C-alpha cells in the first residue's frame, strides 16, 4: 500500500509519519505532500517519498496522488488564523483532496478531525453518533469547517472508503500545545476540564483507522482516559493558580469530553498514555 500523508510538517504530522514509516508492513510505502521540500528532509531520510506542492493546487494534487492507495489528511488551519483561511484549508481543500483522491482511484481516505466539532455538551461524554450542536467558548470557524469537511467527505458518491478520526487536545514530545493551553485555561473555572491525547496515541489511533478492515464510513474519537482540570493545567505548566479561578463557574462541564468506547471496541485501541500524568512520569511531555 502507498499512503499519501498531508500536513506532515505540522505538530501532528511530523510525529505521525516517522511512526507510520517504522511500523509499516513490508512493501508498504509513505509519500508526504509538502510545500517546501527542505522541510521534509528528515522524513525523506527515514524513507518517505516527497511530493512538492500546495494542497489547493489541482495539478500538484494529481501528481501527489498518482499510484496512491490511501490518504491520511492531517493538514489543518487551527484557531488563530482568519476565518476565511480556516474554511479554505479545513473544508475546501479537504473536499478537493477527497474528490481528487476518488478520481485517482484511492481506496481509503482517513480524515483527521477534532472533538470540538460536537459543540455544546450533552451531560455525558460525546459519542460519535451525536449531532453537532454549535456553541461553547471554543466554537468558531475551526470547529465549523472541520465538521463541514467530515460531512462532505462522507457524502462523496464515488465509493471511496472514508474514515474520520476526531482528536482530543494533542500534546507531548515537546509539542508547545500544552503551554499554549494557558491562553484559555488562565480564564477558565478551576473545575473546567480538557480532554487530551498524547502524540503516541494519535499515531496509534490513526494507524488503526488506516489499516483496519471493515471500518468504512466510521467516525472514531481518539483521546486518553482522564480529562484534566484547569488546576491540573496550571500545575503541569508550572504556573501559579490565581485565586480567581475558584470563583468562576464552568459554563459547560461536558464540553469536549468524549467516549472512546467505539475505537476500543471496534479497533482495539488502548491509550499508551491513559493520562497526562502517565506521560509525565515517562518523561514524554
């Protein structure tokens, strides 16, 4: 199998591809799509094929997809970019990639999404069958565009096997996301929770989606087992806890909290780091 991976120079992609290469069955190969070939040098040294071009360039996509059997689309524009950019990358480019993949005869397409597509909480962990209910302080063009991409890809009519992986808040291995969480956590209530997932478990989950038989059309939450509180986030980042945190009220205690029962049951997923504390003990933050 030849797998094309996008978004390989970002925080998730550059940690996922080395694991995918090292664990690939004999005869399997990985191709990465990058805009700057030099930034893919380390992946090329590990054995990845390199295709140069922009995700929004139809000609570049055609060349990158030549002979490809499967796609893992990690490319994303996160919070902090203009809304138009988020929609252009997360929705429009993802759908264009999906259509181009179908035209090229790609058999399997793994779309990397996010747990914030659920929107507001439901009084329990979100399951993959829950519809989107827009709202919550983290809602915006990022979540909206990711959800639209999911629905558009699953609605493609060419028969391609599409699978969705919804990631919790990703951290670990020097990723600055954990420190970045303080931009929000500094203004949260002490009891507000954030569900997380270590890069090692992101890679495990996505690899299971890529290789598992019988998962066509499936949506899977990928997360750890122990959401952390705002107090935990301050402690993990070595930041003093402001007394004001204890005076605030969590507006939605179930926002972003997800169940991993489906991926555990159907794909055999078990977190290598069930909690951020396990990762801290292992020196994997």
